[in-house]
C-alpha cells in the first residue's frame, strides 16, 4: 500500500542540533533550523534559520533566511535575508529585502529584486 503525504505544509519544522554534522544535500518541505554543521546545499520551501553555532558550506535557498552563524556559499531567499550581529556570510546573495545588523560580516555580491520570483539564470539576449 502506497502512502501519500497529504499534509505537505510549511508548518513542518526540522532541527539539526549543535554537534551534528551532515554531508550532502538537505531538502525540506517546511522550515529548518541549523545549529550544527552542513557540508552541502540546504533548500527549504519555508524558512531557514542558522543559529550562532550553525555553519553551512554550500548553497542555501528558502523564502526567508535568518543567519546567526556562518555560511560559506551562495544564498537565495525569495523574500528576505537577515544577517544577525555575529553572522558571517562569504558568498553572493540574492533577495528582495536585505537586513544587515551591526557587526555582521558579509563578503560577496548582493542582488536585490522587487519581483517575487528570483531569476535562476540571467536574462539572455539584448
């Protein structure tokens, strides 16, 4: 008998605790909080929060991304990226709204768009 997850919603919440290391791609239908270490891409259909002890080495993609720890890789948020005061982001970011608190470290290129959907590839032609 095949089971289907009818309740795929953004209410789901996944936690990667401090002291946990994951190598590989992490994909989540809801929200995710990372207090551990992820070596690979993290993609969520909801929001991603990376705590002060959290670190991601790879691409991060979600609706809203709140960074309190470290990201080494590109970041793409449909709505908003928040870089908290102790955060470190080394990589490019793309979002509609960018909030950088005093003390945050950001080394990369930022792209901001007013459209809801971020382009995956730059427009061709011209």
